[in-house]
C-alpha cells in the first residue's frame, strides 16, 4: 500500500454561489474537496438569485472553510476557458465538475421571443457543453474524473416552461452521449434531477402553493438544497465509481415529470 497522502479532489461547480449550487459548494468543501465555484452576481430572469459570492464566502468563513469563487457567465466560451485555465494554473488538475448554472423563464413558445430562447439554451445547455469541453481534456490526461449535471423533470416537458424544458431535455441527451463517449477515458457522467426545491427559481412564485405541491414526497416535505447536494456528493465519490450514464431522481417522481398537480 502506498504511503503517499490522498490528494483532495479539485472540483468545479457552476452556479455554485446560491441555492442548490451553494449547498453543493458547502457540502463538497466540508467533505474535503478543493472547490472552485462560479456564479453570476446580477439577477437573472426567472430567479431571485443575486449577489451570491459574498454570502457564500461569508458562510464558508463562518465554518472556517474556503473555496475559490469567481463570477463567470457559462454561456461565454472565453470566460469559461479563462476560468478553467486559471483553475489548472492554480491547482494543476481538475477531478470533478458539477454543472448547476441555469435560468428559468416561464412562457409557452408564443410568449418566448427569440432572444430569450437563445439565452436559455446558451446558459442551460450550451453552458454544460462549454464547461465539459474545457475540462474533459484535463480529466482524460489525469486518467479520469466525474461530471454531474443538474437536470429537471421539465426535461420531459412541463407547462409554461417551453424554453427551459427544451434546454433540460438537451442536458439529458448530452449527458448520456458524454457518458458513452468518455467511458474509456474513465470519466463518469451522471445527472441529478431535483424535485420541487427551495432555491432562487422558486422564490419568485407563489411560495405557499409551491410548498404545498412540492411537499408531496416520501418524507412529506419540500426537497431542500442539501438533499441535492448529498446526491451530487455521492455521485462524485468513490462509492459511485461504477455509476455512469445514470439519472438520479431526488424529490420523488421528478424524473417522471413530476406528480400531477392535484388541487
């Protein structure tokens, strides 16, 4: 047995400074990961999230912990490449990636203009493509890695979420394709699907109605960001080394598109 110390995993988290993403960042740091997380500080359409970097840094400081936090628009290839380059320059490798960044505008196709459609696809789907494209060469060179993409039950289609549903459906397909393509590279790719979860996307709507509907789970409560973080941490861990190409439903029936919205 080698006496060499086990190196902590260097893990990137997009959308990692608010809501589900912040819970993922804090959980992974607590488990010993070297976390490099990014977010967009300004409020995005369909979300109450803004100014998350300072709040995340404050929570880390309160716990006596640290993460590298940066403002990065994942839809911008140059920003993504610069971020990944900086991580590699500082830490020398990338072991894991969590793609959580997303925006969540409502509307059917007649209510969605072309610019909004393009922005949703750019952040939610192209952003996953850009970050994976940037980190996979480093993972391949290191002998493997793990990627977790955050999906949605809307990926199977939900009302009033045309652009968002299309983007998340793309995440499912892209993740499955990458799981096949990089199997021999020892890079595992999985998807976590949150159920109704308290986060920036749900803070804007009718909160009591959301909590009533989202609490129809096995536990009788709303899915918390920590529930999602726990699932992500598992899929990145050595306990999940034999898992790739899998969709993990967290929140009861979100994978199947969600429980019917009964009155």
